[in-house]
C-alpha cells in the first residue's frame, strides 16, 4: 500500500520501485493498512509500532523487538491491549535447517552455538549480543522451553564502548544448558548450532542451511560391540577402528525455502486466517530480557 521513512527520498525510492505511495506523514498511512513491517533502527521500534498497534494493525517487527526491556514491554502491552498481532523478525526460526530439526522433536540437554563473522560496519551502535547473539538466544529459549535459572557471561570491547565478542552460558530450570559465542571481529564466518539430547545429537549449519543427526538408538550398539571386541582381544589393533564409520549419520531432510519469504508468508497467513503469531511479542521480550541480563553480566568486564 505504501511506505513511510524519516528520509523522504528513501521512501520515494522504495515507493517507485514497488509502485506504491510514499507518505511524508505516518498518520496518513495508518488508515490504509491492515498490516505493516517495522524495519527501522531498533531504538525506534516502540515509537513507530505503537500507532499501528493502537489501531489493531498487525506488525512484523524486526529483531530485536526493542532496544531494552522497557520498550519491549511497551510493545507487548500494546499488542495485548489492542488485540493486535505482533510477529518478531527472528528469521532463524524460518531457516530450513532449523525447521527440519524441529520436526525431530528433540528434547535438548545441552546446546552449543557459535555465531562469528568479520565486522560488517552495520549496527555498530549496539553490542554483539543485541546485534548477533539475539538470534541464538531466541532459538535456545524456544528449544529449551523452560524458564532460565542462571546466566554467566563475559565479553570484550575492541572498537568502541560496547562488546564486540561475547560468550554466555545459560542454565534452564529443566536442567538444559546452552553455551553461546558471538563475535563480529572474526576472520571467517561461522554460524552453527549443536544440540545434544538423551536420544540424539544434531548439528545445524545456519549459513549453509544444512544439518545432520546421529541417533543413539541406531549407534550405541555398534559402539558397544566394538568395545566388547577390544576387551575380549578379538580386536588387537584399535587403530583399525574408525569412529566415524561406526556411527550412522543421517542428513536432515531440508526444504529449499527462502527464510524471508517463509517469514512473510507466515505473517500474512496468520493475519488472514486468524492464527496465533508464530513468534509473538512475548517471545521477543524474552529474548531481549535474556540479552539484557547477558550484557549486564558482562558489565565492567569490557575493556
């Protein structure tokens, strides 16, 4: 229908590209839409979302939901008060590898996440926790499905006043533990999630959108047989044994879907068919709250 941007030239360029109208005043756009995307710098999310939410207009709000827990709470309260759907733009939920892993119904006991990359010079006004780690905070909270019991964290600032490298350990009330590492000063890009459960081990590569699973039920007997043969003397040269050949590894069945398209289609489908938001404002608030606790734990450790 239309686009609004504080930069009127930018709004006009987008409107020309998508054959819609550029609005110089947000109030003029409000009566014309049933849904909108809030894709502005994080510090403006609450300010721009509230006029839409107060009219019952559904909002897809980019991650993180807000710059702090206070603004995040404003959005949650407005969403509930005016019965306006909010979908938070945690795009990794729609990563085909994550979608495939969720089909396995894994109950994680331990998770390890690495998200590192060279500096892109975007979002350097916020630390790496809210810039990058927020993706993984949302994923581990969703997978653990349990309240957080404790958080430990450390971080280092190199180029400014906020952390550029961070490591956090999140413990959940159900006993699950998640270790998260994020850096925007690495010499390579790596975005991986490893999940350990009593029944399986799953590894996901966010970037390549691939994953694998090794199931306990399919592998433990092979390993026990090998150990038994070593102990009995049937196998004298253990160098002949190759662990990767004993373990059956299965590639995840991945649907080739573009995450941004899947995210938008899910948003529209929820509005048209009156479905619950797949990533409600409360989930976005939880991610911001945990990110805030991590940054607070880092606190005076940054140098």
